[in-house]
């Protein structure tokens, strides 16, 4: 049986549903790597998987911040949650009272889920996340919260020099050991920037 918290989450997502509109093209997803200049404690040394959505908005999740909590500890009355092996990750400061899923699936799980890459989806609706937990619990990574940008906001952040932008790699989302990911990708981003300072990916993504 769902806890009262999970039922309450439905109202939260209904209020923010516009953020999860169908993306223009999932192939435009990228990895954002926080530059050392980004001192905000919520984003310092973070790595994000980000995709554009309708209306020049963007959504993403922080992929290198596992918590010490399991899904079962968050929802002790939800029996299927006990099957999830990996810890819950902190996905971002928005919607922190909700649990979101990034799931590997051959087809869109529905409910306005956003395609992040081939056979990879971001699910936000409570009933869809519940179905994922019940049917394929370990084909997904679960996040408390997410990150969202208003139209043009991410372009401004990139112009201010807050993020490195590199090619999306869906496998990074499911890396078992995320420690060291920021150092690794920061080095890679600096090398790529030195080789091609005017990246076509950056221009196409955050136009």
C-alpha cells in the first residue's frame, strides 16, 4: 500500500506538470559538469544529465550524489520498494518531496515521461514510478528531486561560465561508484574545450 507521502506527491507533480512536456529531441541531451567557479552548495562539484523540453526549458538530475537512504527506508509500507538495491540519489533542489525515476525501457512508460536517450526515460508521475518499482525495480535509478530551468535560463548560466557541457553518456547515470566522477569529467571537459573551444554540442543544446 502506498504511504500518504506518495499519495501527496501526485498533487505536487500536477502543479509542476508543464516542466515535463515532451522534449523536442532527446538526442540533444548533454552532461553538465559544474565548473570550480560554481560555489552554490547544491551544485558544487556536481554532474548533471540534462535534456531540453518544450518551450526552451530544460530538466535534469544530478547523477553523482547518492544518499545514505534506500527506497525502502523512504517508503517502508511499500513492499516493492524493498527490491531496489541501489541507494536513492539526490537529483536536485526542485520537488524534493517527490521520488523520480530514470528507467531503461524499450518503450516510453507513459504518463508524460521524457525520453533522455534511446531506451531511457525520465518518469515523474507517481503511478508511473510505482509501476517501474513494481515491475522492473532495478532497471531504474531513483532520485529525490530534480533540476529545472526556465526558458533561456540554462543558456545564461553557460554564458556566465558555470558549466562545462559535454556529450551525453547514459551509462554514467547508472555508474555503481560515482565518487570521482566530477574530477574525471572536469578533466575531460577541459581537454575537449582546449581542442574545440566552440563546441557545436554546446551551441546546439543551449541556443
